[in-house]
C-alpha cells in the first residue's frame, strides 16, 4: 500500500517536472524559430504581422504557452489511469486561475462600464470554454478506465485515436480562446 502511494507520488512529481520542461521547450522552440536563419529580422517582421492581425502580444503568447503545456501534460496524465483524476483537474484548472489574476489586475484600474462588462463577458466565455474542456477530459478519463481491461491492441487503438482527436480539438479550442481573449479581455 505504501509503495503504491510513493510510486504514484513519484509519478506526480515527474509529471510536474514534465510540465515545466514542456514550457521550457516551447519557449526554446519559439526563440529558435525567430533566430535560426541569417534573416531573423524577416521572421520578427512576420511576427509583427501576426501581432497586428491576431493580436499576439507578450501576454497572449505567455498564456498560450502555459495553456498548451497544461493541456499536453493533462493529456499525458489522463492516459495513466493510476493517477487520480482530481490531480488532473487541479493542473487543468490551475491555468484558469491565471485568467482570474489577469482579470483582477485589469479591474483594479478604473475603466468605462462598457469595457468592464465586455471583459466580464470575456471571462465568462473563457470559463465556459474551460468547462467544455473539463467535460471532455472527464469523458476521456472514463473511457480510458473502461478500456483498461481490454487487450493491448484495443487499448493502443483507442488511446491513439483519443490522443489525435483531443490534440486537434485542443488546437481549435486554443484558437477560439485566443480570439475571445484578444477581442473581449484586451
């Protein structure tokens, strides 16, 4: 009993380390992308075009990196049925807490009532998006628990299918999140 607890605890610590490693790798990949050719200025100018079109400033990019890393680690944690689902939820909702802090910082300065209402609607929309992600993670976890008794071939097929579909859906949800955040919370 105790050895199982320590094994689960070590897996949780390893997943936290993986979370921070994924964040570092994403940041290193972004930095490498901007400085890899002889013409890094063109890439930075292309980023400037992305910034003006999609409003990718530093705050949105930081949120995207943290949310992407959180989603990747949550998808990996859900695949391991031995880890309690509450731990996955804690990691998933921790990235939502950053939105509350950012919203609180914006609300400390006086603004027009129209803008405050718009920002509150944006926070509610992002919260609804997080609840949709919660229900998707919960259904994925329940499906993986039911499949865990099947043969390894069926498990491999189901896990691969769920991983591919969830990555595609998460990518679409990130684009939707970015549009909501840029239009309503900025």
